């Protein structure tokens, strides 16, 4: 079994920063692409950023220059550093990972979500 556990969300003022973490655990053989998605109230879940197993990153236009995704393969952990936060960044943030298990099965896994609220 594989689990993704997120941490680091909270309430922050506009212009502030937060760092999200997501640790994968369980019977993991290899982790491929990891990413962060978010879902605001009344909206669909959307991609925020992704990082491949080799370290190549992709950030959507709305967060470029403000958010940075990174990963620590030794810890099976992905991070999202969020700077210059805006009220429109308010959402539940979900971790996502493409994982091959020790048994050979490969699939997409999701974390439980962590709330980020940007408000004065």
C-alpha cells in the first residue's frame, strides 16, 4: 500500500509565503512524476506544478516566478515553495505521484489535501 501525506498549509496574509511538503511511503519501488494540484471552491481541480524523476519542472503560468516545485528522492518527498501569495491562490492543495510499487503495479496516487488560505 502507498500513502501520500501532505503538510504545511495554513492561513497567510497576501504577499506571504508557505512551503508545502508531501511524503510518499509504503511499498514503493520507484516514483516517477510528482506534482501539486489545487481546487478552489466551486472550481475544478487544476495543475499547479510538476517535477519528473530526473528533476525537470513545469509550473503553470499563474504561479511562474512565485511558486517553486522541488523533490528529494532520498526522502520520497515533493515540496512546493509558495511566495508572494495572492488571495486567488486560496484552495485545497493536493499532492499527486506516479508510483511503481514493489509488486510491479504502477498507478497514480493522491494525498488527502491541505488547505491554503490567503487573506488579510
